[in-house]
C-alpha cells in the first residue's frame, strides 16, 4: 500500500484527484434540562430476601429499575410527611 503522498502523486499522473471521505460534523453535546438534578450512585445493603421482593415488585409494576421504584417511593413518602 502506497503512502498518501505517493498515492496523490500517482493520481496526479493520471489527471485524477485523490478521493477523500467526506468530513462529518461531530454531534452537538446534549444539554440537561434546567432544574435537572444529576443522579449519584449510592450503595447500601439489604438482605437477599428483601432484594428478591424488591425485584418482584419492580417487575409487577413494570418499573425500569429497582432504583427508579425506590426513588418514586421515597418521593411519595416525602410528599406525604410534608403535607
């Protein structure tokens, strides 16, 4: 395989321009909505039986994840005690 410089010279001999791939712009960085609170990882322990029950509840209510379910339950309880 010839180097790019040699390839360009070779193409000029036959009056052809070397082919280059079109440059594609980088995608724009997606911004978070105003007021969005970034999530942070939290680790805590629970017994395997409780984790199993949590997974069953998450499946039953079709939540995306156990953390999404827990987040909603905590928010609901917080709203309840604030009223």
